[in-house]
C-alpha cells in the first residue's frame, strides 16, 4: 500500500507511468468513453481548508472512475472535536477504500496515514501540494514534451508549492530558479532534498525568469496566513509576474498559476490572460492527473485499455 503525502513518495518511474496514464484517461474523457475501473470503491474527502478545485477535481474524478464519494469537514464531524486523529483514521479507513485530506500541518496527514488501512492522498498542507505539481508537470508535458533538463522559474512565496517544485525537480531532473522576498525563502530542510543541485536562488525575480521554460507563481498570502496579508503585500511588491518577466524567459515559455489568482498582485492580467498562460488547462488537469493517481494507488499499474 502506498500513500501520497508529498511528491517524493513516488519515483521517476512511477511518474512516467502516471503521466502516460493521465493522458490516456483524459483522451477517453474527451471522447466520452467510459473509464470505470473503480466501481464499488469509495473515496472520503476530509477538508479542514476551503477548496474549489481540489473538491471538484477529486469528486468528479472519482465518480467518473465509477466510484462514490463521502465529503467530510471538521465542522460537520468528530474531526473538529476531541477525537484523536489516530482514532478517526482507524475508523474511517475500515469503511472506505481511499482518503484525501486537505489540512494545515503536514504532521496531521502523516499521523492519519500512519493509522490508516487504505491509501491517503495529500490534497494540500501548509508544507506540500503534490497533486497540484503532478497536474502542473502533466500540463507542461502536454504542451512542450518532457520537463527533464528544463528550467522552471518560481517567483513569490517560498510556500508549499515551492517546496513541492523543489522535490519534483530533484526526482524528475529539471532545475528550479527560485526568487522570493527576504524572509520568505524556501526551506531546503522542509523539502527534504538530498542536495541543492536541482535549484538556484535569485534575489532578483527577473534574473530567475531569464531563460526559463516555465514561469509560475502563487498567491502572496496562503490560507492560514491572512493576518500577514498587508505586510506580505508590501514585501512582495516587486514579485508580481509581468510581461517583462515573461519576455526574459524563453520565447515559448509557459505561465502557470495554481489558482485562485489575484490579478495585479502576484501576476498581471496581461500574463495570466495572455497567450503564454495555460492556467485553465492546468486547472482541468488536476482531475485527469488525480484520476490516474487514484487508480494507481488502488490498482497498481494496469495495462492500457
């Protein structure tokens, strides 16, 4: 049994399979061909953090795979009361086949997984967002081919997305150029990297974007950090992805954002709504990539059909 709690839980061979499988599943979806390998399987989704894309992509995806979904929030269950996480995991995992959790501390999902009898998927924590990067890389492959040897520019907060990009670069053989304001740097110890060879740090975001194949960013204030919003706006003022940054990147560079986006803050409207932006494909691909992931965690590798 495998869990998917951070990007480094799988290896390069696993990802090669998942990207191929996601492409096949998406192709069948677009052709209105049924693909239901998870009939009679149940996914429970547990939300401590609000969600649009995560909920819709997992719920719609599981139904399309032939399964069913149970949606839980901390407000509407014992999870928000005094029941230990370990007890909840033991009970819930006896009743379902797969668990997706979107929460705050990574330790919470790790404690749940340690006592779960079924695979657990990280739908987002403060430290990591592996399903988003899974979809992002799948989107890059769709548009430009293999990401191996390429350069990804990360402009903004050294947050869960940045941590996950660093893990992905080490596993899949590309480089991340990181530019964050002082005080908001990535923490290599959180990402758990073996070395610093797969990323470079730049004080100037324009330098980070120079020659990049992909430029990507996220909101300046992630969920749980709302009290810092005004201070972050001041600190991040020079880290708004604009047309000049995209011009510094390669002519065919893509722009990505995991959404929701704030035009005029972390990205200018001319960029996110411009011809290099693939944010809508990226958002849709959450569903296709996660369908491949859920199928893989429950069935292992299957023959292409």
